[in-house]
């Protein structure tokens, strides 16, 4: 596995691979890799069968997407372990950009990509102002450096996936975005690098988060009024010791409030368990 910290040698290698007709599949991450990340690499590989796929993973803890009181400094950095996992998986290249590659004049001076407010300023964007501008800016920059044919993102960050799809469509970026299903622990907890912040006692309870979402989805599918079902789910979460940031039912395609007749929906939630913020979502359909 090649490891690069600078854009130029990476670009030269990618140009060589492209010249020989290889497909470049890219998985951007912030490291601390778990099975969810590794499944993204596998999904990217599966996508393209008619040409040789070259997989590139980046690890960059992006300062622009962290708020002032968030965990940028303490975000888990496990580069040695991550490198070993990617090597075992047969990834072709690991890109660990130096900060100057991404923000040559510093984060504050950087040109930004601002997603439309209707998508970027709600839910996660409301709780974490500027988050999706940070995500869109860094993903745009990484795409410009790597120039992938396909890029893969996890469905756990459902709103992020929509923001990136929207950016790619609006800015006519020549990259196909594919997604991979949420990887879960045995008790249903969505895998996340932040799960390691949970104490043992919190971890034992954390699986109930997904259980409450499952109850919410099945209530709505059985015809319960969405507003009532959401209130019920919030109550159930609070009873299990979670502090609810939001629980909502939205349209899958754009996260707008569902209109009568919308059938493809998603339940999204963010909660605090002690000092750890967890997010999860479940896509589902209802009959007209
Ligand atoms: O999902 C993540 O890990 C990050 O938001 C991403 C897409 C790598 C951008 O920093």
C-alpha cells in the first residue's frame, strides 16, 4: 500500500492508473477505522466490475467541521492501527494529507463550499452550525486532489450523504457517489468512532437507542400519527437515560417534512448519552 502525505506524488500515481484504464474508488475518512469504514472500501470495490479498481482511502481529521466546543483535539487518532487494517484489506493507497495540502492559508482563510440552508442548516446542521460547510469544503478539496471516479460514504451519516450528493450534482462534479448500509454492533448500536467515548455502563445501554428508533418506525408503518409517534419515541429515549437532541421523520430524498402521499421516509435522531453524542437513522416505506 502506498502512503502519501502530499498531493503531487498522489496525483502522478492516480494519473498513471487512469492512463491504464483503472477505476479510482475513494473513501474519505477521519480515521479510527472500524468495520463500517472497511465496508465502504468493499462497497466501492464491488461497484465497478468491468475495470480494475484502485482503492484510495484518506485519513484527515478536518478542523473546519468541528465547532469550538467540540472534540477536535480529543478525536481518536489511531494511525498505526488504521494503516494495518487498510494494508490487510489490500487498499492501494492511503492519503494522510498534511494540513497545508488542504488549507494552504489556514482554515479561516479558506474558500468554502456552503450547502443550501434547507439541507445543510437543519438537524445536524442546526445542532452543529457550520458542520456541513466544513464537510462539503473538505470533500470537495479531496475530490479535486484525488479525482476519483467513484466515492463511497456511509448511510449512518444520512444527512451528510445527501449534502455530498447535492454538492456533486449542483457543482457538476465528475464523480459517482455510492453509499453503504450502516454497520451495527450486535445490540444494534451504529458503529462510530465516537462510541469509544462511552463508559462501560453507557455502552451497555447504548443499544436501546436503535431499539427506540425501530419502535418509532414500526409505529408509523402501522399507521400511527407521525407527530404522536415521535413524541412517544422521545419519551422512550428519555426513559432509557438519553437526552434527546432531535427525533424526526423526514422524506428520504431531501429531508423535508413529509407531505401526504410521500412514502419513502427516514427516521433520524441524535441523542446524548452522558458526554457522548450519538446519531442514527432508519429508512423505511409506508403504504399510500
Ligand atoms: O464522515 C466523515 O468521516 C467525515 O465527515 C468526512 C466525510 C471524511 C469529511 O471529513
